[in-house]
C-alpha cells in the first residue's frame, strides 16, 4: 500500500529537459500509446509507450512525442494502459539514444531500477494510481497538482492531434515493398491454419487492385534456402487470403464497403531453442494502431506482414474513417478505384438498381434467399484457363439439343471476381454467356489453323480476355466491369454450402 503523502523529495523534469541530460530522470507524462507486450530475443518482454507533455507539444524534435521502451521478465509487471491519455509517473527512467533520436528505457521490477505509477487521465479520475510497479510507492504533496495539470493538457491534446509520421497510411495509400503504420479496426482473426494466423483490418478505404499475375514480396523471397535449414515461415504462408464473413472469428457488424486487409502473423522464431510465441493478438472488433508492418503483394492481393519488431496498441475509433464510410454508403460509392465515367468500364448492364458489394453478397448468402444484384468488380482470372476450352457441345454437358439436326455449342466459363470487399466465383453459361461475349458466338474455339496456330476467332477472344484481366496495360486501379449477378442455391436448407453465383444481363464492350 502507498505511504502517506510526505514532503517533496523527488525532482521532476519535463520530457524535453530529460533528453538533454542523458541520465536517469524522474518525470510525469501523458501516455498517448502503449503497445501490447511482446517477447524480445532475450528473456524479457517489452512494451513501447509514447509519452507527451507540454514541452513536446510544440517541439519539432518530438512530432509524435517521446518513445519509451519498458522491459520486464514478466508481462504482468509492464504498464497496462486503460485508455490513451492516462498519466504515468516514472522514477529513475534511463535516457538514451537510438538511431540519433532520444529514447527512454524503463527496466521494471529490478532493484534500484525504474518504477512507475499509472493514473486515470480523465478529469474526474482518481489521484490514486490504478497500477503500480511497487506496493511501497509514495505520493508527495505536489503530485495531485501535477496530475491535474496534465489532465488539463490531455484535454487540449485531444483537440489538437499529434503530427503523424510518413509511415502512417490509409489502406488506399499502401504499396508493396515498404513499412507502414495504420489506425484500423480488427474485423476478423483467422487462426485455423497451421502456417500463420491472419488478422483482417479495416479503415474504410480500398486497397489498390492489381492483376492476379503480380507478386511483390520482399527481395529476400528469391533467396535460396541453405540445405538443412528451415525457410522463413512467412514465405510458406504467402498466398491469397479471403476473410470468412460467417463465423465466430468475425465481427457481426461487418461494414459493407472497404478492404479487409490481411495481416499475416507467423509464430516468432525461437531464440537459442526457446520459444517466443505465439503473439498476443487484438480482440475482434477493437480499434488498434499497428506499427512497423511490412507490405507485400501475393497473387495481386495487398497484404501486411507482422514482423518480430512490429507492435500494436489499443486506440480510439477513427471518427474520420467512420464518417467517410457513412458518406460512401450514402452515395453508393462501392469502388474507390473505379473510374467515375461508365464509358471506361469494360462491361455494362441495363439495370439501374444501386450497386451491391461482394461482401454484402456473401453475407446475404447465409439466409438462403435467391437474389439479383448489380455489382462493380474486377475480373481476377477465369476457368478454364485456356480460352480454347470455353465452349462445349450440348451433348457433352448432357443438355437437350435446341436443333435436332445439329449439336450446338454452349459457353461454360467461370470468372473469379473481386472488389475491395471480397471475391467470388461467378458462372457464365449458355444465353447469358452469349450476351456477355457479344460478337463471339459459342463455337469450337479449339480449332486451329493448318500450321497449328490458334484460329483468328480464338486469338481475338484471348485478346479480349487479356484486356478484361488488365494485362494490356491501362490505368492505375485496374479494369472494371459492371455486371448483374444472380444468387441461387442447389439446396436452400444448406445455403452456405450450396450458394452459387451467375452473371446475367451483362455485355462486354
């Protein structure tokens, strides 16, 4: 328990002054961010805290405040912030330098090392700390005054956010091959796979769509793994990831719009035979700030890679992101990267109903009700992979002949579609396919010329499909088609297992 308030004996300094001394210091500060503890390469756990006070508010040397690393053998001894804006008191914190920048080091629960107290930062908060590193902490006569002053400073800070670094990104601005920080909501955590956990995060914006043929991993992805050693688990986990919209690991109030960015989290590699994992992950539905996440592209899908030195911290909801999402819904802006001029879309319909996102299609599929929707999507790939195999005779498919004197040809093609919110397979069949491929009637495209080259009809259809996939160059953001999609079921009693999608009333240009 705390001792009674006694006369002043500690000298407290402001953060900026502490960094000039480069020695142990006593200080008070507002904690604006506190990462969840993670294992180090040694025996300790570590948390990253970001501290501010009036001396850092207008100081260009501290655009995001001052970082402090807190170390302890046991996680329970590290600071556990209840909410951003709470106040920390530190005794004997070490001032050091890292990469030319000042940094604080707090070694907790060691004799004659750093101790701390955490106080509620709200105006009505108690002056009794809610977490202490030592039961024998003391309060001095001036402590309540310092805490009150920092509470007032914290209220001002809330209305004038700290400057951000170049690493803070929205999903729409992330590109492969770099590092990023992001404020986001956790929509889902998928831990069913042996190779990695996958956390899907959202900030209301759309990732840049890329062709399926694009792979942009780290440069080391091409390195040869020495014989007898294990490859980096991240390379083994490098594949497209889709969020499951139904299930316990996903928020029930999934947003209709915006990319669910997959963050790939592999178990930390052991150090000297000692396991360092698994990671402590955020709860589904929470808002967090992720820091130092690596970006790459796998088969056209933007992903983040959670590294050993990546970290996350709870944060408040991004009100700007929520406001922008509401505005997008209001104006039915389902595709942030699609050209606004419909003349630039490669396919159109005659339907006038609002667009539906693919995520909404997948959510609705669980109720077993047949529907017809209008969507704005990219074509990622198609099956069969060879356009020469797009058509079959009616007898090959077991269909009745429309002409008793002729076995006519029928399209049977599956398109893999995506928008910012998800991906589905949709069939093109018979009359709907003839309408889609106008000018390319169903026929035997496998016929070749005498020299073995594809027929002019097959060559023209292949060129059309290459354009559809965005393989012919074109604008940033990919190629888009407006299409009508029919949702139906082979067994409505088991909708999620038997749901099918089919394109209709849609024409390629």
